[in-house]
C-alpha cells in the first residue's frame, strides 16, 4: 500500500542556535529545501549541542527526513487543531483577569 509506506532520505542542514538576552532559539534549515508536511520528522545527526548563555552558534550536520504515513499525517492534522486552541488560554499578563 503506497499510502502507508514511510519514506526517508538523507540530506544536510544548517543549524543556528542562540542563547542570549535578546533571543533563545534553534533553527534548522535543510539544504534541499524539502517540503515538510504534518507528521514528517527531521532527525539531525551528531553529538548533542551545548550553547552557554551569551553564545550564538551556526554549524552543519547531516540529517534524515522521514515522511509520515498517510494515517499519521491525517491524525497530526486533526490533533493540531485542538493543540492550537491551548495557546488561547495562555496569558503573559501579571493580572489575574484580562
């Protein structure tokens, strides 16, 4: 069944990590500009990366992109709608009532 087959492929990526007062982020950009869809997974290979406060790091690593099964993709789309609604309940205000 072609719709249920998981496909994977190897590629390389650029990783940018920053841990500072201005930003705390980690971005991964795939070299082949893959069209990632719901449920797909990207596994970056290599040793764990540690970034201390005030440090910004950009490096290259190999990565594997795994495409989700058809059913897994549909499940991710369905559950994402409910998970997004959880964000509506978060407040960054110090007041108890908005």
